[in-house]
């Protein structure tokens, strides 16, 4: 059995809970879900146009090849996930930092745990791809509630594996600290076949086709900011107060026409902010209120 162990440390409070949504719990399902989400986010080139609609069959088949699916044809995941606490601390934290009247239990900053990825020997060829995907998912999105607003950011401090013992080459993995590092992870996750992602002032998607799902349009990395969580929370509040329905159509809403925010904020080591902009796909009745400059204002306040 191939085992790759990622030693992790929380950079921001991680609101990762069990079935009751209150008691903190390290859940493999949450890690697997994050990996699926970010895998799709870097594979828009697998979606094709069929007449007036989009064809997602190739995207679904490739995802299932690595992570398994629900049908008989998709098969099982090529790897297993296990989480092990090392030195975790649970305490009350502020999920919305600019509001000091609301707290929730969380794994606080500095908590450490290990994520183990396991592969059968005949699935060794998937180890590098899956490991890079885990690193990318942790760097861009974090784990648990409020992950889109900087919570649950996790740094990988060390990677251990038994590949040498099995006569296999060790993985060349580096937890990202720069935009260039993130770009390298994107290349590894896509096996170098993501032709529409380029690095300029930020990582950019340059394809002409924009399938209707939340793939990555851009990734931008800012300078270290100790008050990153507060700045993110305050910016969310201020822009919502200023723009109302236009904010909800642009930045997401939990109201009746639920629309997940297309902007993810996460932190790298040293509280360096990262803002990932996903292709927006608001409900039909909100599309006409979409306002690009709201996203630009938000990024300026956070980065």
C-alpha cells in the first residue's frame, strides 16, 4: 500500500463539523469534496459545446476515473483518505470577524493534523496527480464553513511517503507560497494538459469558451496581511450595504435564489491572501444585476 502523509497546520479558524454541524470533527468526506470541487475548477477544457447546450460527459468521466462515481461504470476512487489529529485545539471563534456578537466552535489557528492518502500498488500512477490536487484544494479553498471567506485555511508543513521503500520515485511537491507555485500545481493536477491557464499578473483562464459551471477564471495573490480575515469580513459587509441586490447577484447570496459566491478567499503561510475568481453562474433572475466592479472593489480591499 502506498501512503502519502500531509502534515497540516490551520492558519485560520476551521469550522469543520460533524453531522450536527456544531461539534468540530475532522471529516475525510470534506477533504474529498474539496478535491472534487477544485478538480472540476481546473478542467473547463474537458467541457464541449453540443448545439446550444454544454456536454459534460468527458469532464464527468475523467473525474470519476480518479475519484470514483456513483454509477456502476464509474467505479471506485483510486485513493483513500484518512485524517489523524496531532495537536488540535477547539475553542470559540468568530465566523464573521467584524461581528463580535457571534461565535462558533472551531479548530483554532495552529491546530495540527495529518491527511493520509492511500493508493493500491496498481494505482501508483495516480499518486502525483491526487497529491497535487490535495495541495491545490487546501491552498485555494480551505476546509469547513466560511471557507470562501478565508476560514479553514490550511498549510501543509511536511509531506512524507513510502515511495522509496516500494522502489518508486518520490513526489516533487511543494506547498505554494507564490502564484508560480500555484501554477505548477495546476499543471500537475491537469497532467500539463490545461492549455488555457497562463500566468501573468495573476493566473488567468484565456479560453474562448465559458461553460456554465464554476471553473477558475483567475487567481491573484496579495501581500501578507495580519488582519486579512477582518478585512475580508468588513469588505463583504460594506459592499453588501452599498450595492444590495447587485452585490447578491455578483458576490453570492444565501436567500431564496441561493447562489454560492464565485470569489474564494484563502490564506497562504504568513497570512498572504489569495483570491480565486470562479466563473459566475447566478440564477437567471439575478444575471441582469451582475456588476463587475463590485468584485474588483472586493479584491482591492482584501489583497
